[in-house]
C-alpha cells in the first residue's frame, strides 16, 4: 500500500481541500458573484489610485505615498484569496497544493499586518499635517517615508515567518479538508495530529500586540488632532477628514478583531459565520479603501478626471 503523503508533512505531493463556505455550499453562484464583484471593484479602484499617483507628479506628498502603499497591499491581499475562492465556488476546484496553501497563508496574514501599519502611518501623517503644518515636509521626507514602509514590511515578516514555520512543521496525518474558503492558519493547524495550540496562542498574542499598539497610537494621534483644532475655524474640516479615516479604520479593525478571537475561542459561533466574517474582513476594506481614502480626496479626484478627459481629447 502506498504511503499517505500527509504522514510526511514536508512532502510536495501533499494537498488540502478547501470547502468554501460551510453550510452555504448550495449557493455557489450567488456567493461567487458577490465576491467576484468585490474583487473587480477592488482591482479597478486600487488600480486607478496607483495609476494616477504614478502619472501625476503633483501627487508625491507623503499622504499619497501612503495611499499608494495601501492600494498595493489591498491588491495583494484580495488577489491572495478571491481567485482561488471563485475556482472553489464556480469550478469545484477545491484542491490546493501543500506549499501553495502555506504561501497563500503567508500573504494573507502578512498583508493584514502591513495594512494595519499603513493605517497607523496615515494617522501619523494627518497628525503632522494638522498639528505641525510648517514642519510637515521636513518631518515626512522621502527617506522617512521609505523607512516607514520598510519597517511595516519587516514587522509583518517578523510576525509571519515564525507563525508560518510553526504551522508548516506540524505533522498532518488526519483529514485534509479545510473548512474554510482559503488557508486560514487556525483552520489548517486544527487538521494536524499534534497540538496546534502553540501556533494559535502565538497568532492571537502577536495579532493582539500589533493591532493593540497600532490602535493605541492611532487613537493618540487623532486625540491630539482634535485637541489642536478645537475652537478653530478649521475644526469642522479637520474633524470631517478624521471622521472619514476613523470610519474605515473601524471597518478594518472591528471585523478583524472579532475574526481573530472567534477563530481561536468562538466555539459557540457557527463555522459558516466565522468563514464569512473572515472573508468579508479581507475583501470589504479593499473595496472601500480607494473610495473613502482616495476618491473623496480632492487631488485624487481631479487627477482621475484630468486623466480621463485628456485621453478623450487625444482620442
């Protein structure tokens, strides 16, 4: 009898089976249309943002650099899960290779850490712009922006490399069916025939530390902004800008925190609810970020209109 490849955790012939959304497998067309539409909106919206920032030399200030970083991260994040999800829902192509599964896991969870870092950087940008406008360009120069971007990537790597190593080194000798629409690390780790709790505790502790620190610094930044503009004529405009940012941050952080803790401790929550929450947490912000952060920004709007009308004139 041939040996089961799952008895050898490092075997390249091993694979996992993605279920999609458990209990909702009877509605693959509707779910596929929903996530495909979101994917197209995310690609078009973030693609337009990157295009206008790349073509318009006036969009070289720090906030637009951070918007560009956010758009790149969103594209990588949503592309990591939606194409495979659609193949599961529409083509019944449920199998994913062993290494492909862990590569997907790495990209999904590292980009969530990076997105949190960029949101923090954007909050700091707003603080410097509103509270120290005369020193804005001096504080957030090109070198500082590059260092911030590098720090965001390095932090994500420092978090994800150990977690990926812990999960890949587990021996998988049980069922290979992942009750999820992508290779979520806890859903995969629970299939191991060894205790998956160390990787789960590391994930919760690391995610809590990253999200907790970022949210704390964001709260401090916006608190100092409100303190600075309180009683000034610019208060309403500044508060409107901050309110817009805070709404998207809440949209990103609240489902993320709930998803993290339900995956680890939510035994009373149905599996399909956990999976849908995780899917929406990864796809919904990628759709709305270019709209809220960019399309509502005057410079981005004007650059998009300029690009569209200039092409019509040349045509």
